[in-house]
C-alpha cells in the first residue's frame, strides 16, 4: 500500500510539473496492500478476542479457588 501511495505521489508530481506520465502502472499494489491490511486487522481482532476469553476464563477459575489460610 505504501508503494502505491508513493507511486501516486510521483504521478501527482509529474502532473504538477507538466511532465509526461509514466508508462508503468502499479495500481494493483494498492489493492494488494489494502487486502493485506484488512487481513492483518482481522487477525489482530481474532487474537484480541481469544486473549480476552482466556483472561475471563482465568479470572473465573481464580475466583473459584479457595483462599489459602494465612499461618
């Protein structure tokens, strides 16, 4: 996605400076970057949910354990 943004910046610079546009097209890189971003965001979300579930489970188990006597 970053490559796509940089490429768009160069294209804008060339248009502002009235240079001829480049022949190469990297627009597919923006789509690939966006897809990778979405997949990584979803994986982080699922991981966060599993950590939250484990924490709640551990807290519930800790609440059920008897408190050891102080000697």
